[in-house]
C-alpha cells in the first residue's frame, strides 16, 4: 500500500514539474536577450551560462 502511495505521489510531482518546466521554457524563450546569464542546474552542480543569440 505504501509503495503505491509513493508511486502516486511521485507521478503527481513529475506531472507538476513537467508543466512548470514547460512554462519556464516558454517564458525563457521570450525573454532571453544576447548576453543574458542563464543558471542551469545539473544535479548538485550549478552552471552559469551566457546566452548566445537565440534562434527563433
């Protein structure tokens, strides 16, 4: 029973996460100018990138 509960919880979390990521991706597409710093999180590492010219 507990495993099922956690599976459901995980599924809900992943769904909200995907929605959030999609939203932020759309937002970033609009707002990024050249030279804007982007913070990318890869696990425990945090990478700061400069945005190149965005291809629309």
